[in-house]
C-alpha cells in the first residue's frame, strides 16, 4: 500500500509540475480551507475570495454588494438534480449570470461574465491537490480528489490518479470519480472535464460519461503532430523530438490555457437522453477538426475571390465518430464570427455512403 501511494503521488506531482510550466498557480488543498478564508465551509467548493476578485476585474462596474449577489447565485443553484445544476451553471459560465439590481430609482439587468474567454491571461488558473470537500448529505465526512483545476475560483476539471506499478489502472481512477460524484456532487456539478490516469493510460470524459465514452487526447497543437508508438502495456508519444506519456499529451494539449478555455466555451453540450440529460464533450479530433474548419470557413468566405478559393473543404467521418456533434460544435463557433454576420448554416446528412465513393475507396 505504501508503494502504491508513493507511485500515485509521483503521477500527481508530475501533473502539477507540468501545469506549473503551463503557467498555472499551485496551492496545496490544505491551504484552501475556510480557516484560510478561501471558502465559506468545507461543503462549499467555489473559492469565494478568488471568485469575487476575478469577476470584479472582468466586470469593473460590479460593486462589492453585487459581486456577493453573483457569488450566491452561482454557489447556490436551486435544483434537486446535480446534472441539471451543472446545465444551469454551464449556461451561466458561457453566457453570463443575469443580474437584476436597482440603480437609483431605476431597475437594471446586466450580464456578469465569470470568465474572460477572449483574454486567457486575465483569468486566474489554479491547480490544487488533495482539496478536501465535505459530503453533500452527511456532516463530518470528507472526500479529497487528487487534483482540481480552478479558474477564477471555480472548479472546472478534476483528476484522479493511480500509481503506474500499483496494480490499479486508469479505469480504477475512473471508478474513484464515480464514488466521489455520489458523495460530493456539489464539486462535480461545476466540472466540465474529468481525467483518470495511471501515468501510462490517461483518459478524459464528462461527469455523465461511462468509461466507454472516456477518450485519449492525441494531439498538442494539432490533431496530427504527435507520433504514437503502441506496445502491450500502453503507448509512447513523440512530439518535437520529445518522448511523452499520455498524461503529458493531455496536459500540454488540452490544458494549455487558451485551448482549455476554448474547449470549455465551445466544445461542451447537454443532450437529452429520454427524461435525463447527458453532458457531452468533444474528442480531440473533433476539437482540432472544428478549429481548422472554422479557420478555413472564415478565410474562404471573407477573402476568397474565385469559386475555388471560396471552397472550404471536406471533413470525413467514420461511422459512429460523432458527425452530428462535430457539426454542432462547428455551428457554435462559426456563428460567433462577427464578420460573417450570422450566416445561415445548412447541414445535409446521409446515413449511407455514396456508391461512387465506395468504388473510389
């Protein structure tokens, strides 16, 4: 047990080192307590002092009183279903918190931005390990996720680790997430991404995903810049003459500050599954493919002079690879390009391959 714990902390420490190199601040969870005035109680998971400081910088018109009101709206979302609370929060995160207040005799309504998605460096990125959270339904019982990423005091990503020689696997780390999700749902309702890693195998998914819907991140600056050499127990990743693990690739790729904010803003959706909601997030190839498609769309429409130059290109998908989601992520991004002036998007979907394409293949 001692050996496996040591190995687990080695993986945890390695992740923290990389995040520091990416520009994240780091504080051990034992210093993010109510006693340190970082949050109101162990059951609360938003770092209040940091949250209020950040939103006042992003929204300079906010008074202390109004900032406190925003904190209460975000930290006390009223709904019995934690997934629905997550949906309500995600709407706040991406579109802003609707705040109604009186200014003199006039009633006003304004949107408060929680994150500056346009300027990553105007946000606080903080990594904290062993962040202690009290059970949602029971007092004096606690859970400590291995690593939590806070942006402006809001927990947006949660990691669970296992030692690579401990006998436990990334799937066991995923199972730890599922247990903690039941005990401390108030933390997971804010999380956009969950990560499970044993140092060799690393996968990420959404809080509602089963293990089968957890993915490997296989790119850093694009979807094809990492060479992968697979072997019986895992894989080695090579990027710019560097040998990396799957955890390294995920951190350098997804948790680059600019990319992580872009992922959170544009590559998360909630979808209905019967009477339930499912949170879906992009695979690495959907993320990079959509980015390329949006860039080429803007270039073709705004600067293309000939018919040839105004052709954007073709995105190929295999069966079951998420065509509809890719189109939805594309639409979310392209509709936000002001120069395109809210274009009309028409999607033609075929459920069977074209015969002539089959012949060419």
